[in-house]
C-alpha cells in the first residue's frame, strides 16, 4: 500500500459540511464513494486536513488515502474527477512523503472570508459572498485584528459545541483586504477551533461598525466566554484556502499577497 495525498476544491453550498453523515450529503461521502468505485470496493477510507461546516467552501484542501493501485500520480486526478460530482474537483495528486498525515502533520492553515458592500444584492453570489448592508471601518478592524495575533486561548471566539479541550491556537496573520466594494478577511493560524473564523469575522465586523472597541479584545480573550463575542458570521462566505506542512511553506504563504476576487 502507498499513501497518496490529493488537493481538492469544492463548492460547499450543496453539502452539509465535509464530514460524512448517514442522512445528508457531505464532501467526504462523495470523495469516499469515488475512491470505493475506483478500488472496486464497498467503501474506501480517507483522511482530510480537517472538517468544514455546512455551506463552507474549499479552494485547496488536502486529503490522504492509502491504495494498492499502481496508477501514475498524474492520472489520479482524471480518474477521480470522472467519478466525482461537478461541485468537487481534484486539483492535484501525488505520492505522500513517508509518515505524512493530512490532519496531524499540518503546520498552519489559511482561511478567507469573502464580503461585499455592493449596494445591489447579486442573487448569483448569494452562496459565495456575505452581503453587508453597510460599510464597516476597515482601519478599526485592522487595529482589532492586531490584538488577536500571537498565541491565545480562543474559547471566547469559537463555538462551545466542541469536544476539543485545548483551545490555545497561534494566529500568524489576519489581513483586512479591500478593493472597492469587495473585501476579504484573511486568517492564517496554527489551527482553528469549531466556527472560530466565523466568530472572529463577526466580532471584527462589530468593531468595524462601532458596536465595540478594538481595545476590548484582550479582555474578551482573557474571559474565555463565548457569550461575550459577536454573532457567528454565516458559513457561505468562508473558504479554506490551503494547508501547510512545513515552516518553509508557511513563510511563503505569509509573504504572498492576495486580492479580493
């Protein structure tokens, strides 16, 4: 058996999240169904870098699986894409390095939250971008984001509905990027708790609208109380942009510049 790792992208609007569920359509369910057909088996397991929630999208999510098949690396995407639905796409596949694990080997992850302040609501983007009614103050949001950088307990800024006991994470970068009416909030961290990016987004927007002050964030973090933070931003604006497995890859990600798109 050899271990393969693939990078997949998906439109999350048609799924009840990534994790396989018995009574709902999931990304993992579709991926493993395709792997099972390819292996001529009743089922075939896979392991992703993590789970995404209902409606959340992925630009590039690593998934590993073990296989006895002697398919060349470059032919795996074609083979899998022929069996996957149109809202999932295998971008790249390669033999995994020895000891590779898509989840436990991750050094950092990047999420992007897409927003628009366009006056007219675009029905064709309703599943992909969060429509704001008013324009927030970007500078207030940037000032607030600086308080979240570094290593903190993020219990106040994540859902209490998690079985993870260790809520300490390190945030390497939070960028508020704006180009006209298009916005992206970019989060790069060592890892993220359940709904953490969405709660941080909601809280930064509260600050952008003047409902709370940037300087309130240290106290909020210290409290470790989810009820003190803002409402959770909706899932449809959120994208997993990528996962890094080395310090070199992380540094390259931190140096990269992006534009709202």
